[in-house]
C-alpha cells in the first residue's frame, strides 16, 4: 500500500541548509498539516514586530510512504525467533 501526505514545516531563520530540515520535522511545534496554520505560526511567533531581517522559511513537504506487512516467522534476517 502506498500513502501520500503533505505537510508544512516552519524553519527558523538560521536554517539555511536544506539538510537540517529533518531536524525540525520531528518538532510538533513546527509541523502543520494545513498551509494556513503554518502561515499563522509564522506571522504570530516569528514576525511579532521585531524584524532583524532574519526571516524564517515555510517549506512544503510531500511525502510518500510504502506500507507492507511483515511476517516475523518468515524473516530470517534477524536470526531465529523463539
């Protein structure tokens, strides 16, 4: 089975490297499942009137997951099951 999901992540201003995106995807305060909620978080928390010219970024993540059943009795890669 294949599952698809789209979510938005609000990155801090100092996160210029796309390699650090996964670091912030695990933070529930930065991940949103609606673009409008990500924009509200961006405006309320990060653009609160004190602008140093350091802007956070909102990125859209389109993930695709593959789900399969695992039968432990047939899996020999982890050794014998007792």
